[in-house]
C-alpha cells in the first residue's frame, strides 16, 4: 500500500552552529535600537529574521511511503499431550478459524508453524517459535498466538519478544489428572530374592488430595494382585525375581472420576534377573591329564564360587598311612551331599568312580536334587563302564545314557577322531556356531582330534556332539525340573593344550554349564520379545525343523494380531512390529509367551495431562498477552481478534470470551522524496535587500 505524506523540513546552507552564532549577533545588534525605541527597529529585526530563515533553507517535503503488513505467528502444538481426548480436533478447528479471521484483518500476514513431538525432551514449543521468528523482522511482529495445552518444557526465563504472546488452550479451567509415578525401580535383581519398587499415586489439580487408590500389580502376565495405596505418599512394592532375564512388571492405578486421561495411570518396569555368585561343587575322581582343566575353567570365572574335592586314593588302596597324613581335610561327605547339597547351583563329576566313597543314600540325594531343579555335569572315561560306574548307582536313573552292553565289545572306543556337531546340535545354543565346527554333515570340523570316547546306549536327551561312527559324545537332557549334561570322553583337555590346532574347549564347557543353570540366553526352546527404537522385536529359537509358526501379538490396549516369523540360521526366527503404545506387549507362539515393556515415548509429556497455562504465566505477563480457553464442545470458543496500537492493552474480557490483540506497528519503506524550497536564493535575496533598504530609509528620516 502506497501513501504520500507532506511536511516542513530544513536544509541549512551553513552549519547550524554558525547560524546560531549569527542569530546571537543579530539579537545583540537589535538590543540598543529596541532600548532607545529607534524608528526602523522592527524592519531591522525583520531583515535579520528573513536572512536567518534564508540560511536555514526551509523546504516543503513530500514523502511517498509503501507500508508493509505486520506479521503474526500462529504456533500449533502437535505433541503427544495435545492429542489427549478431543484436544487435537479442537486445536485443528481453532487453527482453521484463526487463519480465516486473520485473513480478514487489513495489513496483517499470518504465518503458521507446527511443534512436532519432541521425543523424550518434552514439548519444545519455544524452540520452534524462535526458529520461525528468525525470518520475521521484529519491527513487523504483531504478536504470537499459541494453540497448546500449556505443557511446555522449554519456557524461557525472560520474554524473547516484545509483541503480545497469547495462549489458546483446549478444554476448560480446573481439570484434574491422576498419575502413577515410579519413584525408584532397580534395573537388576538377584534371582531368588526380592526387589523393592517405590511408587506414588498423585492427584493433580486437587487441593489437599487424600484417601487411597487401588493399585494393580501384574508380573509377566500373571494374574494381577491388588494393593491399596495412599494418595500423595510413597508406597513400596516387593517384587520376587524368580528367573534370569527380564521380569516385566505392569502397574495400573484405578481411574479418578472426571480425570483428563488414564494414559499416565499406568507404568511398566523391566527388571533383569541375574544370578548371584554361582556355587559349583567339583568332585574329581582318579587323577588324569585333564583333571586341572575343570578347575582352571571354573576358577577363571569371577562369578563362580568353587568347592573342589579330588579323590587322590580310593579306600581299597590301604598302605597303613595315617589319615592325618593322607589328606589335608577329611572328605565332608554328609555335609556336601545331604546338608548343603541344595546350596549348589551345579555339581560336576570328573572321572569319578564310586568305590564306596558315596553311599547309595547320598547318590539318591543327588538324583533328587537334579529332579528338583538342580544341575549335573559328568565327564567320564573308562571308569564309566566299570563296576564302580555311577551309572550303576541310584544316580544312573537321571543319566541320559548308560554304558554299552554289547558282548565282546570294549567299553572305550580308542582311536583318533574329530568331534562333530550333530544336525540337532547345529540348532542347540550349547553347540550352535562353535568356532571350527563342521558346517554340515558332509564336511569335517577343523578343530583338534580326540583319541578316546566311551560307548554308551542313549536312553533320552539330545545328542549335540558325536564321536566316530555317529556315537553320542555330548548328551543334554532335562530330568524333572533339573538338567543333566553327559560328556562321554575325557579328552576335551587336548583342546585346551592346543593339540592338533586345539578347539573351543572353554566356550563349550561355559555354554554347557550355563545351559545347565538355565541361563535365558542359552534356552533351546525360547521365545523372547523386547522393545528397541520404538519397535517390538520378536525372536524365537527352537530345535524343531520346518517353518516357524505364526505368533500372536497382543498390544497393551488388548488388540491382537497374527504375525509371521522369518526363519533364520540355527533354529532362529524373528519378526518386528512398530510398538507405539506404552505398556506391556505379549507374544505367544502357541506354547510359550513372552512379554516386553514399552515405556512412554515421552515421559515428560504424560507426567501431567491437564491443560494448564501455569508454565506460560510469566511469559504472558511479560508480553501483555492472555490465556483463553477453547471450551469442551466440538466447535472451539475463540476470542475476537483486534489490532491495537503500541503501548495499548493487548487483551480484554474474561478468560473464556473477551478479545486478544495484535499490535499495529505501521512499519513502512520510503519509496520517494520530493522537496520544494520555500525561500530559494532568487527570492530570499530581493526580500532581504528590500527590507534592509526600507529600514535604512525609515531610520534616516
């Protein structure tokens, strides 16, 4: 828009200070004449005045201006909390209406910027506002209107603008919200013990909230237990850790009547179960070249407490040596195999032959220990086929193989061979992917050779490694609640010495021991689920051949869907799914279930779900802006938009009606200037001379 403005201007011919000095001299020259009332004094004064005016060079100036429209900024909150209930619809309707109203106001340009979801940083409304203001000259800024619920997490300490800042909030004043806050939750817990959670149920927007609320506690999808929790005070919850790996705990507080949303009434905690220092009992039988292999392996693990007994001499070899000179300590048979047997996580027998050292009752205790959830690992040699074999004792009932009963057949198979991983072993976590293993049935392994294995008749379990001719070499079995591993050779120590290239002896025995103690990552039939990067990642491991089954995924809101798994190597199958809902996700493959905890993507956003202008109050006061409510109906209640001058009030009326103002700046650009001298030299000179002559003649009479 163009407009022309006229005005009086001066363009002095001489510097201003010289003109001022001449004016002083003129006054001094006039004073005597005025005092004596001389004739012609007025003409003399007029001459001096006209001369000074001519030196000031007055001009009539006409400017042509192009006014520039003011710019208002509309900031639209698109964060998670702005989508609670009907807020998103209200904000969108208000945006459309404000844009239409602003278009009808003269000399006003409205720019709109959206505030995206900020992840775990909360609502970054002023970050987006400052980026938009960088392109707006401050002389043209009419004001900022923010469509937000007031849950802003980057409010500046001082007002970043001088123009009015207004906030339009969905809903109505006085909203309430109940939230469940996890004060403290350990990330790890010892298996077999309890951990303690500290939580608090808080009623926001309720002065002096008291009373109690029901809290539902569900662990790994089990039936929920209910506790009464006082509102506004911390409450402690004991959670037992019964297994290794993640334990998912879902907490849900009952809804409060009239609260904004139940989204923050829930919390999910994932606690990883870890074992304390493992107690291992190692009993070595007759001395042999690989006896120290087991001790070195177990002692090298800082998480293992090892109790090791070695039978140096069987009872039948009596040379009349006094007992106090035969052993450092007496073999505590009763204490180990009856009193404290169940304190051990793993029992290892290394070439142990029962020559009257362990009575049948104690061996029966070991068998019962295994059936009740214990772990037993046996590495056997020629003693396995002799009359003192543990297979011929009550312990034999839990072993997956017995010595071969073939007539005329030696108990031990002598001769060089390379251990092979079976087809089943290639899928089993104990032997899957071992370094140097045979890639398939047609090729041999590249690790070192062994020279002896024991012939045995397998009765159960899974053979994961085999000796020459397909004979079982490493057999793993589940017995009741416990597990047994039987290694039918005493030559694994050759790998630790690097013989013939060596082999993964330490890794194989470590995996076997951890499988026996039910470490989650070594379960051969396992279904796991976890949340990473907003994705539900599902992994299934199975010894069964064939395509993996579909899994059923149940979201936190109870909706279910079928999801196919993509088969991988070694019995693995996997799938992934976007996990946008916070809460507990459940995966089921028909036999097993897995749970994954998805925390809120932006905990700052759900910490308080009320629409509340309190966080913006300092900024509103500092800029002269106001907060207005859009109401709860389908059509938002919008305040009137007005243009106000600088320094005038920028709002009026009450909080639900009234009006809000946008400043009128009047910024412009001068496009042209025309100047007309009022006393040009050709006019000023005759006038000055004429007045001077008239004054001279007047005074000369």
